[in-house]
């Protein structure tokens, strides 16, 4: 099956066996516990919904299918998925992560995971050669976002995975694939061990279900994470699983529209006199445009750009928008826009934001699937309110 067909059908086939109801849409199994006739034989393997639930199982089958993988696990949020992957590590292990990370990920690393004896070093992994100077026998994980949040730098997954395995075969290569979605990028096929998603974003796609996902082809990694999922208990509700499944059905259609709208808006922004810089992987001005074409099959709706001016100009622009909602998150059908320095990355120190290039003039937008003419008109009227 091709991608769009798998997104609609895998894990969601009607139950036409004897006693099955033939539901075309997966039912929401809200039960917290499951009765059995015999002490040692839970029905169909289900005994308690933290351990396993039919609706969550359907979602996990769908998630694995999206990346042509053997295993998928669903979690209560993107950060719950990240934290569960961190629990694969032990005291004394080291992690090398890209420097441009979602602020919540870095906060988790620095303020929680470090307390358990895991060390972190950060580098610009958009230049894969930097990895060889940092990796050691102590390194147990390479953590990549690509595209990164919020500066949309790309990491060459194939080169990084090859370098990691050559220098330390025990190191796991983890890719946060949230910004690209499985529709546009499949890290496992490029050598990564784990592909991770905040399913609240593009997978769910409707800003109504918080969740996370971990996908892998490595059986031993899956078994470890499955144990952590049950033992730590950061699982999504059956209703959130159902909402995410509903969203996945239209993922292919939505990603095409997100990408088409974003491409037109990015090109328009590059021509606007109030905009100093536009960062979008499909623009030829992007420093890794060639890698984007090689590693990805398309580009999502995330655009970052710098206004000419400062914080007051950014606030004036953001407060003047009518269709774009000033809100954190991304990947929904509606267009969202935010100020990284004061919102998603506010937990970083001012010095670190400056070092990374997250200025007070930086804006990150998540382009939705509305008519692009309306979105451009909204951006234009808001930009026109700035007096430079």
C-alpha cells in the first residue's frame, strides 16, 4: 500500500470475524480494565488499559506503518515520549544533541535528566563533521531535530548515523521528526534507530489531542520502551488515541496543502521590505537547500523569519493579525504564529538564545490549510502596521 492508503487502513480494518461489529472507524474502548474467564488468560491479551488498550493498539499499528517500521508506541505527550526515550539511559551515559532544540526538550534534558547522572553536550549538527570530535565510548545517544525548532536547520541523518555507528555502535540515533512528519521524511530508512513525534502536531493535525509517538525497527529497543511505557504509565487516553487516528487519515492531504501554502508565503515574505530574512527549506536561499531535496520528499508548513526592527515591532505585528492565531504549538489545520524568544523558547537564558540566533525579531509561523490568498492578505495588513 502507498502512504495515503496505509494512513487510512492499517490498524483500522473493520472487524468482520464472528462476533465482530464491522466498524469502519475504530471504536473508542474506554474501559480501564478487562474481564476474563480464567485467571491466567486475559481476553485478547488485554488486562488493564495502562498496559494495553485496543484503541491505542490500533494507533500504534498505524504509527509504525507511517514510517514503514516494525514497532510503534503511543505516549501521553511529545515530552512524555522524549522522557521515556531518556529512560533508556543510565547514570554516566552521555548524549550529544543538536544545539537548536525545542525549548521544552532542552529544559527536560538540563533540569530533569541531568539529575539522574546523564550528561549532555550540544553542537551544530547541521555540520555532521562536528560529531566525530565529540563522540566517545560514553556516548549512548545522538539526539537530532531536523528541521530544528525554531531555526529550521537540517541535519544529515544518513551521515550522522553512519558516523555514530562507525565510532560507537552502541549509540542510539534518535530523530525528532515532528516538523517534517512521516509524510515528508522517514529517518529510519536513513539509518536512525528511533523516530519520535509530538503527535499533537501534524499527526493529529486538529489541535485537539495531545500525544507523542516513538517508532523503531529495533526489537530490543521496542521491548525496553514497551516496558517503560507500562511501568512509568505516561500513556494517552483511548479518546486521544481515537482523535489522533482520525487525524492520521487525512495526513497526506493536509501535508500537501500545508507545504503548498507555506511555499507561496515564504516566497512572498522574501520580497517584503519589512522582512530581513526568511528560513524555509524549500527556498533556494536556505543554506541546506540541496540536503532538503535529497533527504525529504517535501516541506511542511513551518516558516521562521526575522523582521526588520526589534521586540516592539514584533509585538505590533503579532497583535495586528486577524486570521493567524497568536499561540504556541503547530501542525494544526488553522494557522498559528508565535514569538520564540518570549513563548516556546522563553525557558532558555537570554545569552543562549542570542548564541543560537533566536532574536527578539524572530517569528515562527505554522501555516495552516486555509486559502493562501487570505493568509497573505492578513500578513500584509499586519506588516503594514509596522513603522520602520
